[in-house]
C-alpha cells in the first residue's frame, strides 16, 4: 500500500497578503489610469476643435 503524503500545515499554504499595501497599489494604478484618460480626452478635444 502506498504511503500517504504528510498533511500540509495550513499556515504553509495560505499566502500572507498585506491588504493595506494592495489597496494602496490599486489606488495608485487607478490614479495613473485616470490621468492617462484625462490626457487622452484633452488630446482628442484639442484635435477635434
């Protein structure tokens, strides 16, 4: 009969996530996206008129 693998400890399988850092990264990315969008809209407006 084959040996069963040792059970994995839960703490070894759960990634440690810094949600505050993740939230900050998301806010930074969103702000960059907004700025990029605003620049594109301004460029389009300038080209149209």
